[in-house]
C-alpha cells in the first residue's frame, strides 16, 4: 500500500501538460480545488470529471497510476461515506433498518464529501506528477514573490514545500524496506486488534524517524557545502515565461469555475 502513494512523485514524459509553466499548473490546481468545492449538483461533478479526465489524457500519464493514488485512501473514503450516510438528520427517510436510518440529506452529503476527496487527491497528484520538483520550487517562489515586500520569505517557503513533497516518495520507499525487513524478523503488522497493531508499528516508526533525521542532516550539510544562502542574488538556468498555451489553460480553468458557479446558482 505504501507504494501506491503518488503524491510527490514526478512522471517524466513529454506532454502538453508537462510543458506548461509551473505557475500555470499551480493556479490551475487552485482553481480546480475551488471548482470542486463549488459543485452542488450531479451535472457539476460531470463537468469537473470531464475536465480532470481530459487533463489526465493530455498529460500522457497512465490511468492506473492515477488510480493508485486512491488506494491508500480506501479506508478514509469508506469512513467518510458511512459517517455522512448514517448521521444525516435532514431530508426524507429512504431506508430504516432497526435503529439505523438513512435519509436523503445523509446520502447527499456522503456522495458530495466522498467525491470531493477523490477529486482533490487526483488533482493534487496530477500537479506533482507533471511538474519536476525544481520547477515546482521556481513556480511557487514566483507566485509568492510579491509578498517579499512585506518580509515574507518566499524562496525559503517554496524550498521547504518542495523538499517536503520530494521526500514523500523517498520516505515511503524507506518505510516499505523497513517493513519488509521487520516482517522477515517476525514482526506482524496486519493481525491483532487496534492497540496491538499500533504497538507493532513502533519497530517501523523508530527507524523511519531516525532515517528521516539522518537524510535531513545530510541534505543540510550538502546545501551548506555548496554555499547555499537562500534566494538572495540567485539566478536561474531556465527563466519562466508565460506562453499562449498557459493562457489557454488558465482560460479553461476560469470556464470550469464559471460553470460550477452557474450550476450553484441554478440550484
């Protein structure tokens, strides 16, 4: 299950979505998230799904890889759906099984929250899969650069966010190796009650934290040895420039938001 985590991974392939400016892709992701939270009707989700499906198609990323990002969230999705399904108090009564009552408001909330979670995870994964970590850093820093006037550390913030995203697949792979090594020594991570499983995770978490701190120390030493002193006075090999494709992509996201606002007003 650990290898199913796609957030923070980069899928190197030549596609129209990969060639977009990183600032464009970040703004597109933000706009997509806004559109998802504006949806209130079924046809609104159809529009959002069509937009996401087309983005995945032109990115040339395998659909199986995108669906893998949902596997670690299976329990959370089921929990979210069931929690909203059985605890909705409004609307008409749809089904009654003893003390369990399913109402229309509960079913509506269960579908909405589950769909939102799916779209948010897939959309966020698409951003990291189509944007290299270094390019993503440049895009975040450029978008946050106007805040430098009030003393906001845009470069440092962008660097920390990118390093955190980059370390997700690294630590996931490390956790998988440690789990296999501990299982070979007789550790059991799957059987027992909740308390026993939590106790069994200690042999996994302790070496994982030690490895994470060691990697962080090595990274800090490597940055210091290369005379890294923040973003002041730094130049870039590739200068970010907006192209016609970027404006068309932003226009598509703006249209998506407009459609979701329209379906919300038609409710």
